[in-house]
C-alpha cells in the first residue's frame, strides 16, 4: 500500500483554478461502495505540494486513502481543521440527463456525482489553503486539511485519523458538507440497527415451516407505527426511522428460515441511544432479535458560540443575504473526529441541501468561488 510524506515545496506560479480541479475530480468515480478514493487522493496530494503545502498521502487499505495537509503556524494555538471527504454515494439506478462523471458546466451549474457532496468543498478548501500558505507567518496555529476516504458509510478515513492522533490537535473544526453557504451547527446522531428473524425451513410441497420474511414484515409494520420518545430540538425535525436493507431466503420454493432488516434511526443531541434500542426491543415479535451495527454521535455547537458568530459574520460578507443558522439530519466526519471533545464546530459548504445522492447532482459555481473566500477569511479571523 502507498504512503507518501512530502514536506512543503516551492509554490507553483500557476494559479490554482478550483472549478477546473473540481471538474477533474468529479470525473473520477469514487462511489462508496466500493470506494476507491486513491486516484483522487493522489491528485489532491500532488496539488497541495504544488501549492507549497505539506501533504501526506496514506493508503491505509487497498484503494482507500486519506490526505493530510498542513500549513504550519507559530504554534501558539491549537490547529484549525478543514474537513472534507473524497468518496461519494453511488450513482443509483434512475437515469441521469447528463453523464454522472462528466463535470459538465451549464450556466452557473457544474454537474456530476459528488459535485454538491462534497467535492466542491474539497476544491474550495484547497484553493483557500493555497492563499493561507502565503500568509503562514500570520497564523498563530497550524491549518490542517483532513481529507478522508469512506465517510459516506462507515467513516473509515476519519477513524484512521483517530488512530494517528489527529483528534488531539483539533482546536476548531470547519466541515464543508452541503449547506448552501448557510451555517450548520448541529447534526443528528445516526443509530444503525439490525433486526434478525429466525424461522424454520420448509417446502411448498410438505411442511411449510415458519417464514422468517413474514416475521420481519410484522416487525417492520410495528416499526413504521412506532413513535420514538425524544425531546424536541429548535433546529431539527423529529427522529426518523428508515429501512435500508433486507436480506432473506435462498430459493423461491423454500420457506426462508432467516431474514435480516437493517435500519437507520436519526436522533437529536442528548438522546441516549441505548434507551432507543430498548424502545425498539419493546415492539419486536417472537423470534426477532435486535443488534447494534453502528452508532455515530450527534455533533453540536451552540448558536451563541464565538466561532458560530464568526462564521456567520464572514458568510454574511460574501453572500447577498445573511446566512441562516441550521441543523441537519446527515452526519459528517465530525461525529468521529470530535467525539469527546469540546471544540468549536460548524459546517459551511458550497453544495446544496437536498441534492446529495440525487440524479443530476450539481453545484453553483458562484458558491464554490465564494466558499474559497469564506474558508480563508474564517481561518484568518479565528487566529487573529
């Protein structure tokens, strides 16, 4: 596997064009599953070096790679972290009007899988870092670019950064997930559960057995009617339950003796996920068990936090109208990298809420360019 560590080199005289770079990385398929961010990671790594920024490429699994960039400040303050991921969700089965890896530009829109979520932020952060590297003598702390693999499903890259000790360096955390340049300060927790039904094998010509798929259907009917008990949150809607995968049966004429259903529950901050598991267990029929596949904690910064105020002021300078303060149902690498920390957190991204995972995903070119200035200004203001 590939591991490349390169120190800062002389900056290229060629200006970095975030839109052309975005087109280049949108053209690379990095859908997860199966992943395969290595080609993008190499491009990002080489681009950072060309901009005179220290960069480390870490292929920690075959085809799965992180990039860690660093602009060294004076060391008086903890690091300011820019967070972005390099993978995308799959293209899906619904036909696209434009090829999903074209990077086609029409008017102010750039199209392709990952354009909004979140290769646009990746390109904007690299451009901002290029400018910040020329002002390193003004930075009281390091600027770290934490670009990850595998965020969309299991946060593989963020967990790798945890193993390498990145979490201890974080002083402030700005994530580029889609926000339409509004300021997001809270994301829900994600609880992934598996229901397993055990039946008894049978055959249509003899003993019918017990159909495990029927048992799962009964459970899912109860799950749809379930009302989770959670306190309201001013920036979030209520908890949600979504079934994402079902597996059962071996042949059409054989009664299935097992069936599983994997489902996703999104929760506001402050909810004990184990209590939610107990609520779910309270509705299961006989012969069904519940197990935890994963839990990704909620992340939140309060509206009155100085970092939130700073982000809001900077965004207002670069937008036609003041940004909204919002909460979201998605999770980011912050759920892993910030677990157990009490550091400033916000999400500002050029991508638009609601376009992630959609056919003909696109991003506003104007937003991408504005994000460059916003990212640079937030980092400089934080260290001032």
